[in-house]
C-alpha cells in the first residue's frame, strides 16, 4: 500500500510539474501564442470588407458594437450572420461615451461626455447594449471594450458594477503578459494606426517569444475612420496567421478570455 501511494504521488507530481511547465512556456490552447483580432465602433467597412476577408481565411474576429450606431440598427441581419459564422459581437456601450476632460478630446460632445455621466447611467447603458446584442446573436457570454480606453467616472471604476455581465473587458494599454498575469477587467491590447503587416507580424513574434498573447485593436481597415490601417496590410496579416495556424491560436476575445480565466484557477 505504501509503495502504491508513493507511485501515485510521484505520478501526480510529474503531471503537476508538466502542466506548470506548459503554462510557463506559454501553451495557448496547445499552441505557442494566441492572437485576438478586435474591431471597434461598428463600421460599414467591417461588414463589407473585414468579415468577408476573415471568412476567406477561416479566421474569427471580435467586433465591438456601439448600440446606438445606425450601422447596427440598419444592418442587423448581417451582424447576425457574422455571429453565426463564429465572430463575436462585443459590447462597446450604447453611446460610446469618452471623458471630455482629457487632452485631445475635442470630439467629445456634452451628451457623450463620460465625465458628466453617473455610474448608474453608464452601467444601465452597457446593460441595454447587452440586451440588444443578445437579441441579435442569442448569446449570453461576451466581452466589453472601454470607449477611448477610459476606465473611470471621476474616481470610480464603473466596470466593477458589470463584472458579472462579461467574461472580460478589453483596455488599450499594450503589453505582453503570461496568462496568470492578465487582469481580465482591463486586458492589454495594441492599437494599430497606419501599421504595416511587417510591424504587426513583429508584434506577434514578440508575443510568441515571451509565451504571451496579443490583442490587436483596429478601427478603420481600408477607410471609414481616422484610426486606420490599409486593407492590403490587413490581408497580409491574415495570410501570415493562416500560414502559422499550427503554432498560433487565433480566436475571439471571449474564447481567449475564458481560456485565461480557466488557467488562472
């Protein structure tokens, strides 16, 4: 009996060490690295160009929709079709409020100034958007993205009142973290503006070297937004990801966040 117990303990120890070693090496769903492709603000170009391009490479993206956007209300069937293809419809609030007190925020109107919101209003508008998104895709699990990366109303982290409504929230601060280090209430991302495919591929390579993952944050892809990357550079990025599918896990924000959450347990 003592011998059997010793053998069992040894096997358990080896299994535990193996699992720990895999996590430390950056095992992402059996691959070396994870990549999340996210697209903000519910643009026509996302439906017209980006989703067909993703589908052609059999890749999935996360699209953060503004609930009040006419591109949502006037093209619901197309967003529903995208969700059926496996793309995530994420929550980017009802009105996209940003803090107008910060530098460079001349574009913020009094109606959409987060600094003038109450926490209750912000939370309610996010919950309303979740109701809309569920009516489109029928899903209960999704992620949130902070408009303009603004986390607080005055000194209150308003997402603290929404944690039960989402798997995670994507922020705008860059960085390469291991799964156990990730703050799921403010997931790191890389904002891409004018980036070439070569630059974005270099960021993926860096994430892979560090046993990490990378979340790309796009707005315009071939136009329609001041924060834009070239459509052909985007296509080259997808081509690279397709070629590296044995080593790189490309998944939606909700799926990667669920994987991280499970690993943090």
